[in-house]
C-alpha cells in the first residue's frame, strides 16, 4: 500500500527512482511523484495523478538532474488521488520534501495545531502533517534535520515508512519506519531505499531491514549508514544478503505478471517442497515443527488468522489440520479477530498466513494473540517481512515474489505448506495413519507434474471465457475441500474483471442464492469425483432446471457432468485433500481470460493493492 523508493550517491537518481517505482507499482498506482535535489541544490518536485508512466511523461521535459531523490507511488487513503495529494509533500519553508507509506492517525489534531500557528496546508492528506511538523520544528526550534524528524515522530501516532530530503542538507536522506516496511540498500558509494528489496537488487544485494522506530541517516560522504532510535541511541543492524534475482521480478515474456505467476506454479510448488518432502524416505519435515514440538503437539486448539486469499488458504488448512492432526481449528479474518476480545491462552497456537508478510490487520492480530500467550506460527512468502519477524516460528512458502495484484501462486504455495504442516504435525502426534501419510506425501510430490499438464488447458479456458465475458454475475460452488476454492475463484473474478461473483458451499445454494439463478447467471461448479460427487451432481441438475449455464470443473474421464454442463474443464485425478491445488488453476485462468476479454488491467486492478499496510 504505497511504494517508496530513494537514492543517494553519484549516479543520476531519476532513472533509478522511476525503475524502482515501476517495481513497486503493485503496492498502489493511483498517483506518483518524485523529488530531486539537482547539483545547485534546487529542490524539484513532480507529481501526477495516474501511474508511474504518467509521471514519466509529465517529467520528460523537466529538470530531472540530481544524484539524490525520493519517489512514491500512491494508494490513496486520505484525500482523493490527484496531483496535489500525490507525494512527495513539501514543508512550508520549501526546503523539505517527504514521502510516506502508512497512516498518521492523529493528523487532524496536529493539522489544527499547526494551522493555528500559521502553517498553510496544500493537500487533504494525513502525510502533509508530517512534513509540515518536521519543517515547523526545524525552523521554530532551530534544530538539525535529524532532531526535527525524531521530535516529530515522537508526536505522531500511526503507521509509517518515510523518507525525507532537505535542500539545506543536500548530502543526506533521512528515513524511518513504524509498522510499514522499509529496506536500505548498501552499494559502493551509493545507498538505496525501498518498501521492499525489488527496486534495489539490480544495484546491490546487501540490505538492512529496518525495525520499528528505527531512524536511518544516510550520508553520501560516509561509508556506512547510521541508525538511531527515537532517543538518538545508536542501533546496530546486520547487513544481510538478499536472495532475489531480476528474472523473478520481471515478466519473462508473458504479457502480464498474473499469467506468468499462474504458469510458474509447478516450479514454485517444487521450490516450496524442496528439502521438506523426501519421497524416497516417505517423509515430510518442517524445521519449525521439529524445533517447536512441545508447543505444537500439545496445542489445545489452532486459530488461523489471515485476510483475502490467504484466508481462503486458511479454510483449506482447517480441513487438512483437523483431518490429519485431530486438533480443532478456527479460521478468523484478522481484521475481525483483532477487535473481538478472543478467548485465547498459552495452550493455543495461532497460524498467521500472509503472502506479503505486511498486512496491517494480520500483524495487529498476531500482537493481540501474542499478548494473550498464544504461540504464533507464520506462513509467509516475502522473506524478512514484518510478520515472519513478529511470529515465534514459521515456514516460508518459497514461491518467489508475487507481483500480480490477484494472488495465484502464493495461494497454492500456502495450501502446500499447510498440507505439509498438517502431515508433519499429524505424524508427530500419531494422529495420521502411516498408510495415509505415505499416500498423501507421494501424491503431493506428483502435483507439480499434474499441474504442468493441466496448464495446457489455456486455449480451452480462453474459448470459455469469450462466451461468458458479458455476464454481470457469477456463482461459484464447491463442497468440502473445494468450497474455499469456489470462494477463491469468485474473488479472482471480482478482483480483476469487476464482475460480481459469489462463492458458496454447493448445498447451501438452496438457502438463498438459488433465487438469483436464471439464464443470465453462469454457475461455476467444482464437481470432481470425490465423496460428495453425487450430491454436487444433484446441485447441477437443480441449476440446469433453472436454465443457468454451468461451467464444470470435473475429474478426468467424467461423463455424467460433462453431459449436463455447458462447458467442462477436466482435472487430473488426485487425492481429495489435494484437489484445491489443481482445481484453483482453471479458475485463476478463467478470471484472467475474462478480464483480458473485457480489456481490464489484470496486474493493477482498480482500487486494490497487493500489500495492505493500513487498516
Ligand atoms: C490484499 C491482496 C490480496 C491478499 C490480501 C492479504 O487484499 O490484494 O491478494 O490476499 O491482501 O494479503 P497477505 O499479503 O496478508 O496475504
């Protein structure tokens, strides 16, 4: 939610900042801006409504020189997306420019008090309060920039990652974070800032992940950066090497990141299982389980907390864990959980699932559960992000950076880790039979190959998409393990094609949604040959009797449903508990191709952001 990038060194900052913004555009894309200090220490600020490409077009005729600069791509919270509300914001003196990711919660009080002192505001944002406050303190108290930033941050309440430049301190960038991510890149006589490492890795793999309440002073004449806390006490941080390569964050010949990420899934799942599944030894090992056996084996209850797609993965996780571990599992939206005064104690285990590792509600839910004594296990994708650092232990899903806003490979990676978790913990508890344990491990290992085969259905799905592009409403139905897949399929369609879609447990259709069904409402039904197959077949008959068109996801060789449905997509046979890993693929593709047919921007759908770092 908002991307920030900064550069200070000997090169031209502008091209580095623009490239960095493009890499961070998944975090927000309603407006963008850049502030540069040129070699006569003039502060140039350019801002536009729209995407980074619009900023580039706008700035093309301007003075974009300078070796120090900060830039921002916005997802609006306070104040509509326009060029005035875009960042950077400038203080009243005209000397200081600031970019911000997060929300300043007490901005209204601070704004009023600054206005009473004569400060004039230009924008409707919460962010402007921060730069005006820093500027005011610096001028009023005649202190240096660092003191002004420290003092201001002690006053503001909220979440932020900020970067500040000051034309009266042209060799320095100051940045700070609290509850929003910020990474410092350490190059040769140059430094970088980013909301994540993606704008940095092209230049250096040495980074520092800042912690909450860290303030970093980056001076281009010094070899090292200086990090202090709010009381000006020095803080030492390890410089770490990021394992991220450029190919992972580029489209690699695909027209969209989403399609690339759909097709990457077989490889991603192999990466996710590597070193964890041993098919020769019939074994699955997660080091986090081995290292924390006593907490996990004796869990009285497991509570899964997550948002969005990760919450859907959690619903599948519940079924897996209850099946293999015989531990009761609850699945909660993090945003509800954090305000619900939940009954939790030290016999509970909380599993927090998050692709980005930065979702504000999930982080807050973790803190609450921790306070109440629960043991917290994270399942995340972004290495070094805030959630893995806030949890007691956890497992990364290792599917590589996910850039398309609609989550695809992270979902199947999360389900894969949850499957391994349930099997490994079930084995430790003795609650899964040896026969079942071995059978599922063997089949899990086959999933990437089956997925590869399945991905060849692209052209068929494209055909189906053309037929259904003009529907205004869709219903997605599934049962058991495939009910969360139906929810996820509907979410994918909503997110990128803006078609209203609802996911429902197939049998619940009779209790309401059936009233909506008519010839205009396509129904996607996951009707694979499992224990509930016959029941789902009856549901399809009920739908057909009401003239709706059915797109059915069936098992290979199915004839019954094929004869009833208007379109079918066949899935390779697999274990029932692993079906979500395959069934989600055609639904991802369906959403993708329908959005393409409608001419939508699939990688950057309106109003959404990949990483939701605000409540
Ligand atoms: C946003 C994203 C979704 C994601 C959700 C939770 O809404 O657009 O794709 O599922 O946040 O994010 P997380 O990073 O915690 O999994």
